[in-house]
C-alpha cells in the first residue's frame, strides 16, 4: 500500500510539474489546478514539496526566471516588457525586481554580457569544471525531431558527485529485474549554467527498450517530451560537461537565432560517466528549440 501511495503522489506531482512547464507564460490558478486533480489545494502543495523538495511557487518562479534568462539572449528584438509577459509576469516592474533578486543584476545588465559573468560564477562552483580545458567552438548541432520517451527514473537534488549513488540504484534495479536492453538518460529540470548547483534538479532515467511489463515496480515512470531538438554529440572527462552547458547557453544559443522552450533538455548516454571506471562520458545532448 505504501508503494502504491508513493507512486500515486509521484504521478500527481509529475503531472503538476508538466502542467507548470507547459503553462508557464500564463497565470497559474492554484485552486483550479488542485480541482483538476480532484485533490485539495493543501494536499497538492504537501505532496509536491514531499516529492520535489521545494514548493510549487518556488518551482514556478525558478522556471519563469530560467526561461527569462534565455529569452533575453535569444529574443534580441523583444522589449523587457515583452519578455516579462512571455514568462508570465503582468508587470515589468515586478519582473525586474524578481530577476534582480535571482541574478543580482537587471535584465538589461544581463543582456549586456552580464549573463557570461553570472554563468562563470556557477561554473566555478565545481572544482572539476574549473580544471577542464575542453573547447566546444567547433561543435555543430543537428536538428532532429524526437519521439516521446517513456522512462523509469530517480530524482536527485543537486548537481554533484552523489549523482553516482542514484545511478547505482538504477543499475541495481536493472540487474535485479534482469533487464538487458535499455538506455540511460539524464533529464535536466534546471539549467546548471544559471542555477546554483545545489539547487538543480537532476533526473536519472532508464528507458527499457524491450517494453517488458515489470511487476511491483520500485521506480515510477514518466514521459520525456517529444518535439524538435538541437542535438549535440559530445564526449569527455568528468569535469567537461558543465563547461559544455556553459558554452551551449552563453555562446551557441545566443548566436544560433533559435529560441529554447520550457521542455527540459536531456542527454542520452552511450557511456555513463557515473558508472564508468575512468569517469569519462559519451552522450548525445538534446536541447528543445523553436525558430
């Protein structure tokens, strides 16, 4: 019964988060949202924080500001008021206030290279990233249309070395269920180039390709969104991934003329650094875009 209850709470919380991502540009009415799931508003807030470790309002604010941080760079001809509206803010004044609280500078300062300085401070939170010499200037994207992916998963709060323990749990689950045909995927609910690493939500996922029906699941399931993505094939050492994210959001995206969406990016591992002896990775990274 406890496992069934947890799975139900997890499904509702995931559905709420999906709703937030897809409706982040409008006012989200909490009473209507709770009613749509046939639960009380109190219970909705309670289980969401239990599953994600932060409340719904914090999640909405974080998603809106992360979206704003990229739109300010990609929508070069949009005004601050227009960017604020696209991120669900009815007032430019309130948008500037919360943006400055989060990023320690105004939206205008952010657009004038402030984003590079801020992202660099995030990068320096990781000693391994600071020591990386990886360069990505010659890396090219391919534009692909990806299907929806159904995956089992474990969430991890923080972008740190303890992610390895989360992947080891998935590995144990894989071995215990004698699963031989699978793909490892990392989903990034937060952008680690503009979000403090201890605040990032990282999701370790596994797609089971043989579609076997597994009974008494320990892991919940969710869907990774379909859509149009910019795909980057990269490999490197443990500390090279954060510099890649830094380059992607501060160099490639602002110069690409593409706009990213609120769909979380993800990486499909060919070699999972958290489970490899030499801490090297090989992966394809998918960034949701539109033109």
